[in-house]
C-alpha cells in the first residue's frame, strides 16, 4: 500500500506524503504510526471496525482515520470511494505527529491551521457531506488525482495540495455543521433558508453564480434573501460569496505556490484583476503581499 507519491520528473524522486486511490479495496489497511486516511464515500456503504467502535459509512460521507490505530473493513456494499492517505505535513510542514499530540495544541492550532484536522483528532469517524458540497468535492478529487498522477510541471505538488485543501476545508465545514448550528464564525444562524443559501454559495463559489441562482438554490426570492443576509450577516449574498472566495484563496496562497492567476480561476473569479481588487478590499493586502507575508511568518515560526 502506497502512502506517498514519487516525483517522476519535477523533480525526479521527490517524495510527497500523500497518495490518492480511487475505489481502493480498503482491505488490510495499515496506517498506524504512519499517516492519516480520509475516505470519501461517493456511492453505497462500508462498515469498519476502529478503536472498538463500529462505523457505518453511507454515501455521501467522509470517513476520517488518524494514525493511532488501523481500521478494519467489515463489509461494503456497492461502495465507490476515494481514499487519500496523507501525513499532516502535506498540509503544513509544522504538522508533525508530536506537535499535533502535544499538550499546547490549543495554543498552536490556529497558528498552523491544525484546526482543519479537528475531524481526525476528535475521533468523530463519519462526517456526512451536504448535498450542495458533493459536486465540488468530487471535482477537487478529480483535480487532485490528475495533478498527483500526471505531474505536468514543477507546480504539481502545489496544485495537488491546493485541491486537497479544498476537500479538507469542506470536511472541516461539514464537521462544524454536524456539531452545531454555527455556520459562520460570528453568527449562530437559525434561519434554514439562509443556511441553505450560505451552503449553496460555499458549494458553488467556484462557478460564476448569480444572485438569482443563489435565490433558487435557497428556495426563496432574492428580495427576501437579501434582507435576511443583511439582517443576519450585515452583508449581501454576493458580498458573502466574495468573502467566501477570498477565505478559500487565503488558504491556497498561504500553503501553496500555485500561480495567483490559477488560484483566481479556482475561486470563481473571471479575471485576476477582479480577484486582486476584491481580495485587497476584504483583506487590505494584495494577493502577492498576503502570500509573501504569510510565507515569511511560517519561515520565522519554523526557526
């Protein structure tokens, strides 16, 4: 079983701590003390035994296993899935197992974005995937598989990580929604129509979606939708769309060297100029300045 991807030409022999397998047999899984395993179940179901628990995974869902034990497949029925074996350092070089398991995890989690690993560290096992996220997660999986297998240029590791981060961000979001009604960091959203609109935006931000499409996705007219966004979030639906696009872009800028024009397109902006204007309006920095500052910060923290 492979836990890494080996560089073919860019450069030859480079070891990247991630491996993506579609329709993995899921038999004889051996990840203990080696890596994490994220399984994205797209069809059917699978049953696992893990840490004295039985986990029943029914599509669509994430299955999260950390490095502390080996899961055992008990049964699967018409199961189609994508398995991602990865070491947390694929996301961030700071994420060693020792650091993740250290007593001061809470102090360093936000600094190094280790909060993205919450679904693994909390032992939740199964995280359902919201309907509005299914298409985007599948697209990100396809993109990740392609970049890791084709390795078409020097950016293949960054592009693979960029797609993987989209999957991890969606996983963390679904986990938060599963744990509580908290949809945004600052607001406890009770209105189901507004929740639906926000989830539609988060699941389709990479498309050139319009207010009309958001309204249709939420099942409500755009006038009422706009009023709800202003009341609950103090912004319009389109402003929230831009906010979410920038939020995803910040992760990509911080932890990959994918060209800015590619990140712009991946986050749903028609032009890199528009992306730069919106990014600076929301963050106060250009995408390039933000990337440079966060990169320098990580280098300093690494000592």
